[in-house]
C-alpha cells in the first residue's frame, strides 16, 4: 500500500572547532534528544491522534501473519490448505503436521503466539486508554471521547480472536493494575457479553466517515462489522443464536451505500488495494515500512524456490504451504476464484521460459503444480496448487505490500445471507449469494444463479482420508446448509477464517480430509498455553487438554 509518508527531519546546532587557537570553542553544550518525545513537552493535536493509536493497531499484524499465529491456526487447521513435509524441509519437529491432524499441544507455537500477541494488543489498548484518561497524554477534551471509543473497539477485536480460539479467558480492561495482579478467568459467555457491550457502547462515538482519514481504523462501519461477526457466531460462543440481530446489523451497513462489490474480486487483493470500495477495515502493509521478517510472507511460504524467477523476487521462496486437493476439486473450473486465486500448472520465468524442478523426484522435470498431495507426511515439490489470492508484485521482497482486508463488503452480504437461510428464508438468501457469485461467472452468467433449494443441500466436498496410506469416503451431504459452507469456502479461501466457519457448520471436528481424522470435539478450542497456566493459578485448562 502506498500512502503519503511523513518524514520528520531534525536539525541541531553544533560547535565545530576548525582551529585550535585562542579561546575559540564551545563552553556550554546542551544535550537535546531528537529520538524521543518528552511527555511534558508534548501536547498532541487532532492530527497526532492516529499516531497515538497506531501502537495498538500494529499488534494485529503480528497476531495475524507472524510465524505460526492466527493465519495458520485458522487455515492450516482447516480443510482448505496444509503445509506438508517437502523435499526441502517443512518438518520442523512436526508442528505443521500436528496442526493438520488436530494434535497440537499446550506448548505449540500457534497456541502460545495467538494468546501472547492478542493480549499484547489488549495491553497496548489499555495503556492508551489509561494515558488519555489520566492526562499523561494531554489529548484535547473534544478528541478524547472518540479516541477512547476507537481504542475500545480495537480492544474488542483482540478479545474476538481470544473468545474464538480459547473460549474462557481473562478479561483485563485496565492498565494500572497492582503489582502481582493475576487476572481471573471469565466464562465464554461473560467475554461475549463484554465484547457486545463494548461494541454497542462505543460504535455511536466513533467516526461515521469512510475515507482516507478513517482507513485502517475502527470507525462505525468496522465496529458494526465486528458486531455482526459476534452475533453470527453467538450460538457457538454462548449457545444462543442471534441471527436476527446479525441480519439487522448487516442491513445497517448495506443501507449506508458506502460499500460495493468490486467488479472483479481480484481488485480487493492487488498490491495497491487501498482504494477498494469493498474493503471495510484493512490492516495496512507496506514492505518499505513494515519490516518485520515474517510480516506478510505468504508468497514465500507457498512458492517453490524456482519461482523466484517467475516474479523476480529478491529472495528465493521456501516452498511449503499449498491447497488441499479435495477442496480444489469442489470448484467449478470456470469460476474466476479458481482461476485467479491459485497458482497451478506449468511454471515460467518472468520472460516466459519454462521452469524445471530442482528437488525430489521431479528434479529436471517441468515444474508443474498439480492438484495432488501425497499426504501431510510427504510430498513432492510439484504437489499442491499454491496460494495466489493476494497479488505477488514483480520484484517483491520477502514481504508483500498488499493491505489485508480483514472485513469486506462481500462478508457482510454473506453474513446476511446465512442469517436468512438459518431463519427459513432460503430464497432470499439465494438472491444475495447469486449477487456475490455474479462477478465470478461473467462468461457464463447462468452458473452464478443459486436457488434456495441449492442452499438447503449438503456440502459437495468429498470428505474422507485421501493420502498415500489410506482412502476413505465420507462426503459432505450430512452437513446442514453444507452448500452454503461451500460458498463461504470459495469466496473467502486464504483469508484466515476457515476454522471459524467450519466450527459454525459442525464440520471442523467431525470430518476427515487428506491426512486428518477427527480428533475430538474439544479441538474446536485451542488449549490455554501451559506457560500461562504456570504463571496464573486462576486459569483452568480447556476440557480435553
């Protein structure tokens, strides 16, 4: 993403002695710091508020895309992608295999990192709220209310991740806690109620604008989308569905007329995607300024080393993560989402020359990605279609500059459609699903049409073990509203949400795919990290761990 970058230049007076002669020199030197802001010398204006809030937003990047965090917990644990053992590695003590097989432990990275980084974001939110309310940061009274409300919405988004992944967690809503403070564990229902109250209380207090000033910030529309997501998953979180409330919130966003579906879904995911009218809330990325090593490196994780020549990348990719073949087989091959979002077939250099394999059994043979993976325990370098939803810019570093659309308008439409379907209005739901599909079947518009009867069917996913050791057949016809789950998979693949959707449709802990067999319903939640329980006697481990 390219935004106007403000460079601050400092200058300082210094004494330079050209000659060691009579009494020339500096006798009094003042030490002035130009790399720190002294609190009592700083009074922020309205233009500084975004920078003040920025520290709390940064944690979302690490939470989502740093190594073994939310992205892998949501996607590699689901039925759409995996990281198999490769000729060039990707074994790493079995961590990726455990994610695929739902055998993670209380000491695995995804378990620890999501917890740690979400609470780091919460701590930063609490700090900014405290500093603002206490006057430590002297924000003008006219700006205080909106700033605190925005940060509370952001804090709610971190709690949304925690309630989704862990269930019963501690609620900490203040920064100035006493020494030795150990937070108590709240029930999932208590956390849900807290998040809902925070959203309902603070959404009316933040900006209603949708422009460059609010881009990447929690304005009204980002807050409402998060509220809709909470209502959508209310039955999972609390046992009580809230379909009517979710639909009402979605209607408010739709009726604002501020957002549209892009004519081409790919426009949401191009490198310069900051002007997309489909994006409601994005995490801004720019490889020049976001320089964490693994800040946005999906292209490095999925492409083979030889693909460096395809995109003139500055570093050779690592060749790991790919699509589960059974999921790819659910696509209509004329669907533009199948065509555009996966890298498949013969690979070429940027100049159009064929690329040949350099590893495993396919050394010296054409590097042509195929819709086959032997299993999570072994694969060849050509096994599996690679992830290409986010545009890979020519000459990219190990980090991409595409902004990450955490909330987008298609999601709001599909949330409304799901609510209608579950409320018995399948035909009305089908109208919306057809609307979302239309841009993906422009060459054959009839294929975009979906009926209410279609959405009442089960899934077309051919579930079952499908690897070099075992083949079983389960199918997906028994998944209630499974066809709608398929629609969610096609529209939102690679967007760090598959696990949550599968849980809501009852498939995550019940179905087999590739090398994964069901491993207990308790796996719908991750365990609380062992290190956290060791530090806090108030925490009780999730059932089954």
